[in-house]
């Protein structure tokens, strides 16, 4: 059976074997996301909830705004996801004095218990994706990807308003 992931692979091998690295990384992420999405769906968990659950498993009690930043999504997206996750019983939301504008998100027992069920699905997806790759090559790939992230993080800092370099 041919899948969208097969189409992506064919595209890279035949049409654009030397295209930009950013596109290759994006398509790799899409393939990983699709593989995990299928596994999560089998347990009734939308992929959109996965990112927030992962963040909350590491740091419970963040504000919705902090969750948005950490997940890399807009606040309305986070609001909609939190509303749905609250209805599913995964989280509770609270406003605390003195700043009632901040909405703090806490995992419920149900939300915490999902970690034991869902993390193995992500681990399985990573194992499938890295099948046949030498562990040394995986370590190199990890170092390279972390360096790319670091370089782009520095570019964010350099490009921030008020930090522009001048040649004068």
C-alpha cells in the first residue's frame, strides 16, 4: 500500500535529492508525526494533545501562555486544546490571585496516567524511524540537529529588535 510518506520519500530520492536541509527536516518531522498520530489515535488521543501532555508531564502547572510558547503554537490553539483536554478529564484549569488573567493548567490523575500508555508509542515510533541506522550515525545526527537548533536560536537573538548589528 502506498502512503503519503512513500510519496515524500520518492520526492526526495527522485525530484529534489539535493533540496534544502530545512525541507528534509520538515518532511522527516511530518513522517514521524504521521506514524505517532496513528498510534495515538488507536487510544483516542489526538496528536494535538500529545505535545501539551509531554510538556505538562515535565512541568505541570504552567500557564496557558507558557504552554503556547513551549509548544510553539498560537494562544487560541492552546485555548482550544486545553478546553478539549479538560472535557476529556486530562487537565484542570485554574485562575489564581492576584493575576486572574493567568490560567494555570494542571494534569489530572487521568492525564498523568496517560504517560505510561503513550510514551512507549513515541519510543516505538523512534525505533521504527531509526531502524537500520548505526547508533554512531544516530548520535551524529542528534549532535548535528542540536547544533542546527543552537545556530538558529542564536540567529533569533541576533535578529531581535534592538540587537541589529551595524557596519558603521
